[in-house]
């Protein structure tokens, strides 16, 4: 099943920008998932299982490195780019 996921990572730290970029870099490691960023969030497109696995891996890496924060997801079925 194809899906589109919007993810926002909010580190609980003063120096938050490098941590956000580390999170996005981790999201971009999978060739199976298309990743687009903008000033407010990151959009992932692909197979639902693959997208959620990529997000889960990025969370584990970030939290495992001691980067506490909140992760917010919006999940839509299909390719949201086709709706606009």
C-alpha cells in the first residue's frame, strides 16, 4: 500500500537545528522512500511499511544518541502529491 507521511521532529535542546538535520539525514538513507523537506516538515512517499520502517529507524538512531524530542506524524493513504 502506498502512503505519504509528514514527519516533524522537535528536539528538546537549545542547539536543535543540527539535531533536526541529523534526523532528516537518517530519513534519506533508504532508496525505497522518497524524501522531500521544507521549512516546516519532511514528507516521505513510498510503501507504507517502508516509510514507517525508515521513520522508526531515524527515531531509534536519534533517541539512541541521547537526542530527546517529540516526533509528530501525519499518515495519508496513497501519494498525497497527486491530490494537489
